[in-house]
C-alpha cells in the first residue's frame, strides 16, 4: 500500500508543529504526512499529544507554530472558521452532539463546504441506526449512535479530510465493529482519514499507516503491513 | 354587573390589562437578556439603559427630525442595535476570557455612564411622547375599555417575542445559535464564524430593548431613569424563568405582569414585592428557574 500511495498527492503535511495550552508546551516538533485517500492513525499513550495534533490542525489550541499544509495551503495563521471550509471535517473525542438540537438539526448543522458530500439517504444507508430518529434530542441517542451522528454530520459537508478522534472510546464491541465497517466504506469512497486511537486492534483493521506519538512528538511510523514484525516495539511504545 | 370576590370587573380587568402591558415589557426585555446571557454568558446590566436610549432616540427623532412613531419603531431598535454592536466589538469582546463578573461590571458601569449622560442633558423630569394618530382612541369591550395603543403594545410584543422564539427554536440560524451557546469551539470548527454571531446576538438582544423603549415612550414618559425603575424587576423575571431560557423569559414576563396586576386588585400593599417573593420561592425550590436547565 505505501508504495502505491506514494504516487498520490500529499493532502496534509505537518512540519515541526509546536503547540501550547497557556504556559504548557504540548507538541514539540510533530512531523506527519497524509496522502490523499489514506487512512492514518495516531497511536500513543494518554497525553502523548494525539488529540492536540488534531486540535492544532483545526486551529483550536492556544498557540501553535511550525507548518500545517492542507492541499498546499498553510493553515497556521489562518482564521479558525476558514480552516474547515477548505474541506476538513472534525469529529471530536467527546463527540460534541448538541443537547439543545434534535438529531436532524445536529445532522444538518455543519455547513456544506464543498460539493460532492454524501446525501442524507446515503448517510442513512451507512448508519441505519440514525434513520427515523430525526426528532429525538441529540443527546438521547446511545453512545454508539451519537458517535455515528458525529461522523455522519461531517460526511454531508463535502469535506475530503476527516479527523476522527477516538471513535471507539467507551463503545461495545459490536458497535465498534459497525464503526469499523463504516470507516472502511468511507475509505472506499475516497475519503482521507486521520484517526486517533487507543484501541490498537481496531486501528490495525482499517489503517494504512500508523504514527506513534510520545511526549509531544512522533517517534515512529509503521506501515500496517509491517505491523506483525513490529509488535514488540509497539507494545513498548504503548505500554500494553 | 357581577362582582368577582367583591371586586368590580372593571377594576379587575383594568388591573389585568395594566399587568399584561407591564408583562409585555418584562417579556421583551427579559427575552433580550436571555438571548444575550445564553450566547455571551454576560448579564447585561446595560439593558435598562439601552431601553431608555431606545425611547430617547424615538423622542429625538420626533423633536429634532420630525420623524414620527412608525419611523422610530424601525430606526430606534436599529440605532440601539448598532450601539450594542459597537460596545460589544470595542469593549465586551475583550472580557470573554475573564470571569463573567467582569462583563457584569462593565455593563453596569456603561449603564451608569449612559444614564448619567442623559440626566445631564435632559434632566430627570420626563419628556412626553404622543400616541400616534392611528392608535388613538379605544374599544369598549363591554366588560372594560381598551385603549388602542395599549392593545397594540401587547400584540406587538407578543408577535416579536414569539417570532424570536420561533427563529431560535425552529430555524437553521437558530440551530447555529443554540449550538454555539452550548459549544462555541466546535461550532467554529465546523466553519461558522462564531465571534460574528456573538456580536450579532448582542446587537439583536439590545435592539429588542430599544424596541421596548419605543413601545414604552407613549405610555410612560421618556426619562433617563425609566430603565432603572424597570430593570430590577426584569432581572427577577429572568431569574424566575431560568437564565438563558427563551421561552422562560417570555412566559415568565407575561405571567408575572399579570400576577402583579392581580396583586394590585386583591392585596395592593404587596404589589411591588410580589415578583421578588416569587423569585425567592422559585430559587428555593428550583434554583435553575422554572424553565432553566441545571448546568
């Protein structure tokens, strides 16, 4: 896969990314490349900087410097609300389903930023659980359904890069399976996906490459097909 | 005619109408406060002063430019709204990262400055504002006499209140507003310009106060102190309805106006404090307010 992927164009290039929350320096020179159509995971222990990397891409950290280029455009210094409009969809760790909005309103909330997004019937086909729940209060859905809704609402917008922060956290194995199927279908549709995961088994079933993060920088990159040879190393990184 | 509990119906309905009028102003003002509090987390102490400025703008338009009531009804909320936008942009927006108390202190200070300035130039005695010709006179409803202008105030306020409620609870723009109230960072991460929304919300909230000021001008006199007298009760209304609750502000505003009216009929001595008694009881039983969500 990596050989095939190298001919594809770079979609996201992160170079020497530093990020800060107030006084604390969280990212110390992160370098990541994501090519178009790839599924890439960020692995690492709690506090390694995976979520902060995603938040830095979206521009919602205190301060950041270095370089983040999306389809050649520099995101650092760009106004926050313009970044998603380039075609980046963000599914936060806490899912961010709005309690004061119905399921439909949650689904329709993010503005369409590009043509070519999925239609609502296509989304229901991908996540049948959401169908017929339109008037339900968003936060009355189960945890798994909320996760599906959080992904679903991004698919409508036409974003071609999707940032998924721990989509399997706290979910039952059968739901994790469903999310995995959905992510693979999205990959087939040509979406580029960056995934933060603690659940390494889940990550191994869907990703092309894995970046391992420790203490605010990337310490290793393992292609998914070389995973077996690198299991010992990975176990040391993740402390499992 | 029949009597109700020994009260002549004319007296009862007269007081209920008065209560409904007061309630209309409570509703309009507490609605603006609720919208602002929901989005900005700022308790807008300048609300009473901006209501007063709304009335003064109407009066100035009439006396300086000869523009009558209907002009004022459109222009005055616009001018007050723009004033609000300027205040938010230049001052309030600098305080969001600090404790909410600073927003309260700033708006309280602004209210004192605005009221002080108008007192300096126009004194404390009120300026009369005529009822527009189209709304002079009244209707005899059989059980009571309804002055046209007062009927208009109630109807106009109800339309604006429920129009606002509909826009916030049932439209796409309202969904943005509700979502940004809950989680502004995420809404911004979907590509919506939240700071502009916040500015617009403040402008809209104070424009409602400006509109209430125009509606009030022909009923109460246009005076620099008109806001101070009203705003304390309005804050009680907001607390009873539940901070930030749109429907709570509307229903509680009208309901408490009526309750005040009834109290004036049956136990006039308590009419000035009944709202605060209700506030104390509600705070004891349901601290988040009748329509408020526990945070």
